């Protein structure tokens, strides 16, 4: 019974059944269109013996029975080998699935020479494994970085408490200030991690939003930080309607502009521009700063990457997750985020998102801009 449950056995029986049915049809055709027209009575002929229907039946049916038995055996044996050949790719796919279930994400089927459904299934399975392996590796790297980032402020707080406990003459206000600053740092990292996880889960709701308004709100919110950092903000652009999560898109504009301010130089500038053309919305944020190479810029959207130490400000250096969160938000909205180093220093961030299906507006009253 176990053998009959296998796909190979069922396919072999199906092939044999087709051969048997074809044989029965052939014998029936022989009987209906040949033997039935031969008379069963004796046929008088001067030339000698002429077989009638009974004579032909006695000569035909034993041989037809042997031929039928051969067809049955040939159908079963041939069907068994043919089914095995057809199902052999499934064995490789099954072996890959078991290896993956055992934890080997690097295993691949790599089926060659088959341009059929099994080949497509194997290629799709390999692509799925590659994405899963990349995702797991990224999550492990992210978890390691996150644990390091969270461990640092906790260690600092413990050191401050140890010093305060061992030195009774120490000013408690100094210890409290250091604890408060370190605690704020830990809270910022935790909130950034939650924001990144929320962005990577996908978009739950999509509503119409003007991205230029989100950029303007971000500029107004970050204006005090820009003034303290001696960075001039320049905002320009047209109406840019998209459909997405308003909170996440607002955070996108805020993170990009915050990154442009804190990784800048005194007396520098940060520019924000929006545009909408050919069914696509573009948000560009660029800033002055230290000259960076392409290798460094390509890693800035990875978690906990802050660029050069000389471009960091200790008071508002951020968590190193701003651009990573921005990329996750853009990916969730089916867009693209591109980072480029500016020749004169600083970086240029370009975000492209699908435009909302709304009437395009380019009237002067919808143009927004300003400098702070």
C-alpha cells in the first residue's frame, strides 16, 4: 500500500492504463471492422481451403492475448522508468528542502538543462533561498550591531553608578546629568530600532499626502537644530502627491533632513527639493560636509553607519539608523533611495516614489520654498 501511495507508482499505473486502453481499442477495431465481415459458414472454393470467421478467431485471439499481455507489462515497466525520470527533479528539490529545514540556507538546487515547469520551480526555490539567506544574514548582523549599541549606554550608566558609589565626595548632580544623557541615548536607540522594525514590516495604510508639505514640516521642526549647528536650510520644489503612510513619509523627510544637518560643517547648508514628473515623485536632500568616497557613501544606509568621525556632532550625532529607516520606508512604498557623494563635500540623497493618481498641480501658489 505504501508503494501505491507514491507519485511514481501512480504515474506508472496511469501510463500502463493508457497503453492498455489503447490496446483494447485497437483489438476492438480489428474485430469490428475486419473479422465481423468474414462469414462464419464454410466458403466453397475450387482452389482449396479458405478460412472462415471461426478459423481466423482461433488463429488471432491467442496471439492477441500474448500481445495484450506484452502491452500491459511494457506499460508498467516503461511507465515506472518514465515516471522516475520525470520526477527526478523533485527528488533534488526535496533534498534541498530538507537541507534548508536542517539549517543549511546556502544549499542550492542549481538545476541545468531543463526548460520546463520543474526547472522554473527549482529556479524559484533557489531565488527564495537566496533572499532568505540574505535576510537572515542581515538580521543577524543587525541584531549584533543593535546589541552593541544598547550595551554601550548601559555600561556607561553602570560605570557612573560605580563611581558615584565609591566616591562619597562626588557631586551627585554631575552623575545625574551623565545618567540622564546616557539614558536619553538609550531611549533614542530603542525608538530608532522600533521605527526601523515598523518600517520593515510594510505599509498598513496608504493615504494621499503631499511630500512637499512633509518636507516643509520637517524643516520647521529641525530649524532650531540647524541654527545651533550654523547650517542654512533651503527648501524649494513643487507639489508632490504620493499615496502612503503619512507618519512614515513624514519621518522619511525628517530623517533625511536631520542627517543633512548633523553631518555637516559650520557655515554649511542643507537643501530640500521636491518635484513630480511622468508619474513619479522625487525628493532630493543634499548638504555640504566633508568629502566622502563612494565606498563610504554606499554603506551609509546600513544600520549604525554614521560616516566619518569628523562629521559627527556629539550632541546630535543620532543613532546611526536614520538612513536605514529612510531606506526601509522607501522600499515599503515601492520606491528607490540613491546616495551619491558630492564632489565639493557632503552627500546627495534622492528618493523616487510612485506619484498618486491625482490631478497634477504646478501653479505658482502650490510652489513652496524658503530659506532659514
